[in-house]
């Protein structure tokens, strides 16, 4: 079963492939995506990686707080998105 990992404090130049390469050392990466602003297309500074559960646990422990592309990463298991009221 795969786990979804939140990766925060990414550099503005980080790509989906950069994320995939970073996490590939820990197991099979199903998907890696840097979240972009809908209007500008610019990175929002965070992303998500989906990978096997064992690899995810190892990656979180190994990568949280480490420097990547000049930024200290925040890496943890992704939490379900909170529902926001529509106005």
C-alpha cells in the first residue's frame, strides 16, 4: 500500500523530476508532484510524493530537516485536506 508524503519548503526551481529523484533512493515512487499556483504557474513551495509504505517511512526519517537545493525540507506524512466553506 502506498503512502502520500508532504514535502514543504521546496526551492522555487524544484521540479517534479527533482522530487522523484530525491525519493527514489528509498523505494518505488508512484508519483511526485510540485504544486503550482493556478494563475501564475509558479511553484507554491511544496509538493507531494506517493510511494510504498516502507520507503515512505524511511524517506520521512532520512529527509526531514535536511538541506535540498539550498532549503531545509519539511517532510511528513500528508494529512487529509481540511474542507473550507465556499462563499
